[in-house]
């Protein structure tokens, strides 16, 4: 039996087919520019790859293309759609309503629509993917897996801002956190690698991709995380600023003639690695320039590392004791020079990096020295597999 994992964006659908028993990914693909005249589907099954350029007017048509392709006798991943036992969907925001993954029925769908405003760029698109799957694969269970759910265990002390309490009561304004599926996946894997029960471990997970967040995990439960109500706070990211003093934003609007739209564009799309370096949002480009002697690239790299160090320090204090720090996602898994800078001179926390072991990219590895009190690990994330597991747990 296979699980179809769908991550549906406003103009895209990412999908994977994962074998239930072996947990292997048997096929994957990406549909882009849905609703825009020149759509594209990229699909891969083992060695076989295709790219199809044709208009994809909506998500239903997109899913039709996926279903036709995965049963194709030449390039397909399954003989018939009967092999698909369930669909797992990534849903960005579950608000306070969804504290764990759920099997989707009409009532859940209504609940999803209720919390949709919390992530207006993402949730409506996720719902489109769910509705398309319910229509095109009738009779197959659908499961929603939320980016926010893992963080619903945070205590109030950590999820409330220092703002008037009524903002929380009236509008649900609080820290929610994101990347939960990834933080949970790598925390579970860390316990397996260290051969210790997850319940006994205090872990800081560092998800460093285009979006970045750190999470403090006690006994397998998120107790604090660096993304918040929205998705631009915390550490510096590819194009997002991370924490800023709101006084700067007020000043820009009050005295420098900036509009709200300009401010939003700046903090979400023009800041972070891109904004500081004026080179690129991609860490590989920053590193290349830095190694060629570019001072701004070096400064960008150092700011990025500094903010992560500060969050590690703060979460070590929150946790009280620390057993492991885990690096994951594009930069966390590959950027060994960055990991070296982050872990440099962290003796105060008992963090000692094995510089040789650290020189790995994209593979699971313990990178701390034997005399380090805290284990340091690289653990490649696999959000799709986590979604498939949750789908099996709830639907099959
Ligand atoms: P997303 O959040 O979109 O899933 P990824 O997890 O793929 O992003 O991470 C993208 C980031 O990972 C980019 O900044 C990219 O430069 C970085 N990255 C990928 N490979 C490397 C590498 N070999 N060295 C350093 N950074 C890398």
C-alpha cells in the first residue's frame, strides 16, 4: 500500500508517494504556476523523470495530472489508484483548534476553514488540495498534518507576548510556531540515534532552511520555538528579518513615508541573508562570496550564526539541562562552516564540536566530541515521511 503526501500551495502542488511498509519514497513531483497560463509539472519515479509544460487552471486539474501520471504504464509508480491507501496533507496553521494531526471529515473541513485566516497565504491553498483529493480519490481517507500542532504543548508562559492579555483572549494573538513536523521528526530520530528514550531528553532542534526556526524540546514536547504569531520573527532567514525592534517599523511609517505594504514586503521578502548581504537569499552564494574575501558576505554569515547562538543560549536556560543540539534542513544539514561557527566557544554549555566529524553534508551524523556534555547531531529532515507516518497512524 502507498500513501500520497500532498503539500499544496497557492499556485503549486508538491507530492510524494511513499510505500507504507518500507517507508521508501517511490515517486515525487512538483506542479508549478497553477492558475497561471504556462503551468509545469516535474515528476520523478526512480530513474525516470519527466517535465510537462501545459496550463494547469486549478488544483483539481493539477491533481488529475498527478493521478494520471502515477498510473502511467511507462513512468507510473503504481499499477492502479487502488494501491493508494490514504492521502496525507500538510496544513500550515491549525490555530489552537488542532493540537495534533486529524482524519478529515466535513466537520474538520469546516474547522480548517475557521482557522484559515491565521495563515491567509497558506491555509486556503492547503484546503484546495484537500478538496481536490476528496473529489478525485473518493473513499480514500485524508489526514491533515499541521506545522503548528507540535508546538501546541508550549506552556502559556512561553507562548504569550508581553502585550495586553486581551489580544490573546479576543484575537488569539500568541506564539504558534511553525516547522513543527520537521522539529518533531528530527527529535524522534535523535532519540533513536542516541539510543535513549525521547521522554528523557532535552533537545534544541535547529531547522535552518529558507525559513528558519529553533525549538526547545523537553521529553519530546515543544516548550518554546522561535517563530511566533507570524513567520518573520526569531532568527535571521533567507529573506525574512527575524526579530526586529518594532520602533524601526513605526519610524519608517511615521517619519519616512513607508506604507504598510512596503514594510511587510521588506520584513518578509527583502531582509535576512538577502537584505544584509545585497548578494543573495541563498546561503551557498553567501559562502562563495565570503570565501572569496567579500566583507559583507562575511558579516551576513556572522549575523546569521550569532542569532542562532543567542537562541541556543536562551533555550538552554529554558530547558535547564541540555542533551542534544540538532541541525537540519538545507543550511543546517549542509552548512558545516556555519555549524562550526555556531558551536565555537560554547564551553559554558558543555558544547564541544568535533571539527572533523562536522565536515559532512546532508547525512545523519553525530558531530560532537566524546567529551562534549551535549551531543551535537546532523539529522536530515523528512517532513513528507512524518506526514505519511501520521496518515498511517490515523487512517489505516
Ligand atoms: P526550504 O525551507 O525552502 O525547504 P531548504 O531546506 O531546501 O529550504 O534550504 C534552503 C537553503 O539551504 C538555502 O539557503 C541553500 O543555500 C541552503 N543550502 C543548500 N545546500 C547547501 C550547501 N551545500 N551549503 C550551504 N547551504 C546550503
